[in-house]
């Protein structure tokens, strides 16, 4: 595609205004050209652009992806057979309608005597599979009373969350002289939402207790100084000196008891004296001395810091509650028909069992303001009131598919861009905007593991995911008000399946994991239908987490296996925007199979099934979900092959034409990016 094309120019904003349902199904959308100041039509399947209204029936990319049955165009690009003028040429192929299948075709040119030979290697990657249907059965429930999302409110919420993060940073500096523990604010949001009964989807406002155990524990662990990982002897010596100095300074500046002052000052001075005397100590000697100093001084330092740290936690919660109240008042003023305090939805008969379905909102959505869209290479950029959020083109297509499958109140996609902007902004608010911030809290399993879980254990549902990192189109997530439009079944702690096979990879927040175990055991105890949960949690043993201890002692535990650290991978929580999708796990992962009797009879963790799951977890240098083909063909040959990808059989055809006398350099390999349509 030329440099001023629709896919790469900033000056043109594509408005998703489909002219008719038939054209939408064929991939057409109506866009506006800022440069030409007039509308045009763009096909997301073929990247074809036309000035006139497209005519259906000439070439259907769904039923005839290779165009074998289409009439040949006459007159080059200027004549498309129906008098339609092509807006501009395109060298790209559109994304497939179901799963993202990117084929990397590497063309390696060699010479065999006088004959030129091409070796064509095709590798397909699948990052999700939205064709898998669910086996999760639930009891029918009424629509939820969440307020529908709105860009104005989301923008205001983002500003208030940023302000709250700044307050937290300032309080830690002013009261304790430390930086906030890394991502402790993100874990605070996760831990608070486990018990929060407030109305805001993100900001806690009605929690008991007010003091967050998660935030309190993490701040206390960094007092008087943060202890980092030590590699070298000199680092250990400096850390020991800093700890002794900080402990003595804190005990002198706080209202401590005489006994505490005496103990801390004596141990700190003794440590400094030892450091001045002994210069031949090893790294292990310094670390042992540091551990001894922490045991002697830690309880006294914690006692004098307790009230101050509780004040930090209380202040942050009070500010959050105030911001939540302010946001709700503004949000209600935007609704055309705001709900009353006593409004409630009539509940359908609770005895009816149905397959799980996305969250539906009882309150109709108001008209939403315009959000601008443009593409920068392979990144979709959505802008509202100067605030831009980004997502790569593949995940943008995925959101479009999830929206088409799940949303029932916007068949013409008039609110699609506004809701995508709200979705991306919400997750940016929750996990922060710093470099690599939050990626570990929303990491996902490798695709190969999901495929093995589905094949061997019938897994078709994720208990903790988001529209951005889900593999299946049915999942639970944190924000039902916005995620429901993209397939979410709501928060898992509010989700009560009767039967089905589920994968659970929760964010690594101890309070959330503990509540998850309680919910698992309640569900397994109440249901006599086949019910299975395959749980992936970090294997923290020093100290061991309560959730892991409880699952290991559960009467529903059927099997447990451990995957060692650095021998398996996770998909990054920023996979929708970053280029490197996989990272090695620095801790071991415990995989636990919690099943009732019927679930064990149907999806038992047999040695054969476990062997395939373990093999799928092995990291690979190149992540592929399909087969690799190597084909050799001569000049002017037509190559056609079939291969199996994502559980479906595909066919692809390449025509290779070499001009005689053309010279290729020895390293003259070329890469083609090809996308196949379903």
C-alpha cells in the first residue's frame, strides 16, 4: 500500500459507518477521507478501497478467498468490471474473520545448475481461537445494573486514578521516606475489588476493613529501606550499612519506647563497628549479618511505623471513595434515563439452565461522542479529546470480532470505537502506564497450553482474562460494564457455573487467590454435574501462600504438577501493544486439578493427558501452532498445498514467477507477510 493509504496515514480517520448489513458481512465499512474531504468504502478483508458504493456478488472473499470464480478485471486498476474506481492499490491482506493467522513466508533463492529454485517455508501463528464453543452451563440471570461506559466518564476516571497514584507516591515519600513498592497500587486495586461493594468499576468505595492488608504488608516490607536482590559482595556490604543507618535514624525520629530505642541503636552501632573492623567478609557473611539485624530491629521498627502506614492506607481509601462518589454523580447526569435507587430488574426463573452468555446491561447506553481512529503501520490509534490509546492491528480485529459476537445493542457498530477507547483506557488505568508495568498481573498461558487444555480436558473458558488477552471468546474479567460488550461473563467471583471445564490463571494477588479457592470449593460442593477447574498459580514456598496450601489440602484435588522456574513461559500482559509476546517465568508454577466426582470421571488427569500438557508447556524458540512446510518449485510453477491450522483445514496457492537473467544476492532472502481468510 502506498504511504498515504488508509492503513498508515494519520490524516485520515476511519469512521465505522457500514452502509448495509450485507456489505458489513462482506467486510465493507464507510470511511471519511480528510485529504479528499469525501467518503470512501474500505474492505477490511481485502484492504480494497473504492470511491463508489461497492457492488456485491463480484468477488466474495469469504466463499472464494482466492478469487478463482471472480470475473477478471479489465483495464488494470482503473476498471473493476462494474464501473467502480479503485481508490488506491494495496499490498496488504486483511485479517481473517475468526482467528488471527499470520503466515510468515520466507523465500530462499538458490541456483541448481542453470535452473533457479525457490524454497518456500510457511509458518502460521495463532494467538486465539474464537471458534471454540463453550461447555459452561449457568443458571439464567437478569441483566446487570452497571452504568453503561462513556468516554467522558472514562477520561475523568483516568485523571482521578492518576491523581490517586500521585497521592500514594507523595505519602510514601513524606511519611516513610521510601518509594512506593513496585505495582503495590495495582495489587491494592485488585485486593480491594474482592470485597468492595461500591458502584464504581475500578475505584474502591465500600470496603471493610478500610485498611488494605495488601498495601499495608507491602509498604511495611520496604521499611526502613527496600531490600533488593544482591549479586556481589560490595552490594551486600552497602545494603547492610544502609539498613543499619536507616533503622537507627527511624527509631530516633519516632515516638518509640526506651526499650526499642536501646535495642535498635545498640544493634545498629554494633553492625557499623563490625563493618569498619572487618573488610575480608564474604557476601554470605554480609547477608547473614543483615538477616540477624532484621530479626533484632524489625519488630521495633514495624511497631513505630505501624500507625503511619495505616494512615497511608486509610488516606488512599478515603480519597478513592470520594472520587468514586464524584464520578457516579457525573455519570448519572449523562444518562437519558438515570436509574432510581430502588430500581431492580425482574429475575427470570432460576431453575432454567443455559450455556453461559455475555453480561447484559439493564440501563440503555446514551449516544456516545465520536472517537477518531487512524493507523500507524500495524498500530491502531484511537483518540478522544487529545487522549490517545493504542492497540496493534491484530488485536483491534480481534476486538471487532468479539464485539460482533457479543454485543446486541449496536448492530451498526456506531458505538464500537467509543467502547474500544473506554476498554483500552480502563486497563491502562488499572495497570499503570509505566514501562512494563502491570504486564505480570495480566499475563496469559502460552497458546500451545491452551490448545492442549482444550483437546485433552475440554477446557473452553477462562476464569481470569480480558478481551485483550483471552484465548477463548468466553471468559470472566474484571469490568463487566465494558468487557461485557466484548464477551465477558463478568467477574469470576460473581460467576456461578453448574458444569463445564475451566482454566484459572489468576492475577498474583494473595487475597484474590484466596477468595478464588473459596469460590472453587463452594461451586464444586454444590454441583453434581461435571465440573473441573485447572488452576495455574505461582509456586511460592518461602513463605507459602494460603491459597496454594488450601488447594493442596482440598478434597477436590485430583492431581498436582509443578513446572520449574525458567523452563516455561507466559504471554505478556501487554501483548496487545508490545512486540515481544513471551517471557520466561522466574518462579515455578503449580498446576492443580480441582474436580468433583463427575468432572473427574469426564476429564480425569490421566498420564497421557498430563504428558501432552507438560510437553505443551516447554518453551520454544519460535512459537507456532501449526505445521511448517518446505516446498521446492521451479520458475513459473504454481504451488498449492493443504495444511491443518487451528483445527481447520486450509488451502493456499502461490504462483512463483522468475524473470530470466535476474540476479539474487547470496543473502537476498525476502519475507512475505500473508494473512489467510476463513
